[in-house]
């Protein structure tokens, strides 16, 4: 069950990353974070064949985020070609618990 929750959490994170790409340079806050910060800090950990583990910069952004809110963006991940499995691993790498609504 925890694996599916982690997977869902990563999906919403990717959705927020995608929103950041669409928002461009606008300073928009989504779920208590700037999506551009999430994109810049975490994208390298969810792309490629063997991405590295999340670093403290990425985890710091995730810790500031309203994770239950971000879960609302999880359905957008596959649409943008995001590897949901990799994205969903990030919260666990940061010592965060996946919200129950994911």
C-alpha cells in the first residue's frame, strides 16, 4: 500500500513540474511552492534511465509543499511523458510520508 501511495505522490509532483513549465516565468504559488522551484530542484531525479537519489535541495522544496494539494495534479504526469514510478519515489527518498488521498 505504501508503494502505491509513493507512486501517487510522485505523480502529483510531476504534475506540478509540468504546470511550472506551462506557467513560464510567472511567480505562481501552487500548493505552497513555486512550481519553477520544484522543476529546477527535482526534475533531474525523475528523468533518465538511472536518475540519482533526490538531494537536499529537492527534498527542501518537497518539505515546504502541501503534499495533499499536490496529489490533485498526479493525473497529468503520464500526459507529459513523466515517469511516474521515478517521481513517486521522491517523497520516500526525502523521508516524507505520502498523503492518504494520493
